[in-house]
């Protein structure tokens, strides 16, 4: 009995998972703390020896099969069988419907290559469909739960939602062989081209899988409908016997098909052109054959990378130009102002304001007389000093400017006024 939080077969059970496999799925941690997906089935349909033989073959061949989630361990605990596989949290094709029509052919080719390699090794998946094909971050299609039907037998719950995709032989314990995978590949193409799951709204999914054929797709070439009808035949002998035959029949039709989606609905809008590139994937066969990138919904968020070299150079040149322009402007403005000041004529100093005196100077000068030393001082002619008369109140002038007397027009050019005396 598997209980969350306890150990089982050397693994610590962490959480329960929804899984299309015919076994219970759990998220678990190994002894080193690495995460795995643990599939556990009580009372397996195979006996212990047959189970161990099938498990050994799967473990030995799983590393050589590209395009599958590898199985890394397995065994028996009493009557309970278990296997451990690498964890995979990538979205399934079922989660991405109806956005994958533009890459239907590339998707089918990727799955067909993986199935063809497994069939050559004597292995078969047994439950191929939109629920078991996941899309990685690099756009590759990878098969999960590979070989679980061969190990654990028929699904324990035939009315599970995944029953709509399964071949009839999975319900009546018939042998699983490559023709079972042809049915699963045909169901994958049907869902991707139609953009929907078969038998929508039905509850009797086991009866649908055993007796009914999904309704024909509308809006696709008639040859594609015929090829899908043959791939989904209830009798394995009426189907294509290999996945290569199915792909040969649909290849020229899918590559040239530009018809709208089934039901006459217009195709979903194309995603906008990528302005960023996804992180480059390592060289591997797990890429779409034609190099067509899947829609945005099929990829993990893209990793932003550095802009192209020419763009960085342009930004750098623009920055340098801006710095040079600003520096030139900072130098040119003071220089132009300096040279403008140097080249302009010096302004003439303003004439000092003429001092206008309202004082009338009247001086009556005595005619020159001869100075006779013998004449007494009393009879010396007296010289009358200038008489200053103020007509009006004088206006205040600069303190440093003394009043300049009016110059007599009769005086000599060499005569100057000093104080009140004329020399």
C-alpha cells in the first residue's frame, strides 16, 4: 500500500499525479533527493517472471530510444510492480489543442520516428495519443509512459477520460504490437487536424472505443479522411501495418493542405512574429524535421538574448555622438560670447554731465595799472573781486565736482582759475 510521505522501494512519496498510464503515478524523491515519477500497480496482470523479463528488456533498451521519457528503475514489491522514470512537466498535445494544426505533419513525423525505432527493437508503446505525447521547450515531441501497458496489462479504469484514445485491443487483453501504435498515431493526427478530442460529450467511452469510429473531419482533403479512417480501423488487420505506411499516405497531403479547420471554422490566428529567439537547443534528432518552430503555446517562455551586434554598435555610436554634441555646445557658447565681447568696439565712456551753474559771474576788472614802488599803498588802485550772485537755488552736483566759474572770453588760454583767483 502506497501512502504519501512514506517510503516505497527506496523512494519517498511526495505527491499523487494524474497520469494516463494504467498505474498509479506519484511524484517521489530518491535517496539523493532527485525527483522521479513513480508508477505503481498492485496485482499486475503478468506473473512475476514475465514482469521482470519485460522490465529488463525495457530498461536495457530505453536509453537507446530517443524521443521517450527514459525508464531508470523498476521491480516487484510483493505482488506490486513499479517503475521509476524521469520527471516530465511539459504540456501534452491534449493541453495545447487546437493550436497545433500548423505543425501537424512535423509533429506526426517526430512521433513516427520514435515509434519506428522502438518497433525495430521489438518494443511498442501501446497507448499513443494526445495524452501521452508531450512538447518540450525546444519544440520536440516526446512519448511518456512508454511500455507501461506491456508491463501492467490492460487499464484498470476503462471509463477513464483517456479511454477515448485507446485501441480496442487494450480493453480485451489482446496482444499489443506495432499496429496498436498505428491506431494511436492516427488518433493523434485526427485530434491535431480537427482541433478537438473524439467522442466529446459521451460517457460510454469504452463502447465508443470498441465499436464506433470518430466522425469524419470536415475541411480536410478526402484522401486525408480516408487515411485516418484506415488508421483508426477497429480490426488491426485492416489498418496500416506500420507507421511508415501511414506517414507515406498522408505526407503529400498534409504538406500541401491549407484547408480550414474541421467544421468550416477558420484556422486559429498565427502567432505574432518572434522578436526574441528561444534558447538554442542542443543538436539532436528531437527537433521538428522541417525546422518549423511550433506555435508559441508549444514552447516554454523564451529566454531573452542580447540584441544583434549592429544594434549595439548603433546605440554606442549614438551615445558617443550625443556626448560630443553636448561637449561642443558647452565649449562653443562661452567662446562665442568671449569673442563677441572682444570684437565689439569698446563703448565710449559717457561724458560726464556738464555742470550747469545758475550762478552768473560778473567781474569788473580794473585796467592794468603800473605799480610804482614809490606810490604809497593807500593810493594803490583797488582791485574789485568778482561778485557772485545766485539767481536760483543751485542743483546738487557731485561732491567731488567743484563749481567751475565761467571763463572770461578775454582771458589768455594759459590763464586758469584756482579757487577765486585768475592767473
